C-alpha cells in the first residue's frame, strides 16, 4: 500500500462516521506503530501490526505537520473476518521530561527554554496546569541534570505520547525576532517592516 496523503483521523468522530458510511459499516483497524521521531518524515516504509507493507510518501507535508495518532493512511477492502481494514497510525509513548515552570517567572521560562534549545532537544506543549507552563522533551540525562539546577521549576520523568502538532517549531523564514527598546523580545513575520 502506498500512502501519499492523510485521509482523516480516527480520533475525529465525524470522520469515523464518514468512514463507516464509505466502507459500509463496521471495520477493523490495523496500526502502523511509530515512535515520536518517526512521525515527521517525508518518506518511510513500515509494516502494520497485521503485516501489511505500507509506503508513506508525504513530501513536505510530512515535515510540516507530521503523522498524528489516529491518522488514516488507507483502507484495505477485505480484512480479517471479511471486514474492511483501516490502516492508521498509532504513536508509541516515550519517556519524557515533564518541566513545569511557574507562568509568572520570566527568568525561569527563559532559562529553561534556552537550556533545552542549547541541547538541541525537541520541545512539546504539555497539558495545561493552572499557573504553570508545562513543557515536554524526550528524556535526556544531561539535560535533566541541567534543568534540575534551575530554581523555581519542577522536573519529573513520565511516559507520554509526543504529538507532532504539540511541537514547538519555527523556521527563520517564518518569523524574525528582534529586541524592542524595553528589552522584550518581539516576534514579527519575516519580510515585514520594522515596528
């Protein structure tokens, strides 16, 4: 099976209804299990849990959005028990560092972001916690030791699914940063005039 686009997502109830209508009722799901770092690729080859060979060629869209948990890559008409089979992505959970930074502590937020960026570690949004900014990054012992030295933050190890949509990312062509006269960092679109 060759997939060149994401057809929908099983976590979206409206898409599941459309899929049931298109396939004539019930269906089985055969998962392509991926790690967080495999979810953003232009081209890959994988095998589902049921043994279906899947080629994925998403091009630049694969890098931009990545594959999310539940993304449907295709369908096979006759699967086990005579039911159609939906080939979908399932992201494996990973051991992560969960970093909770008090929302009002600008120094701790800046230092935490700098230390994570300095290690070139990917950074993801975590679940909302009142009064705190929650960040997730794949577990890395040197980074964990560095973060433990920052006053005011809390670092714990957990297992979590790192969704590509929750990843902090920017490209130089998308945004330019400059320092305002009051020493605050100002974000503006690339190519835009001075403000």
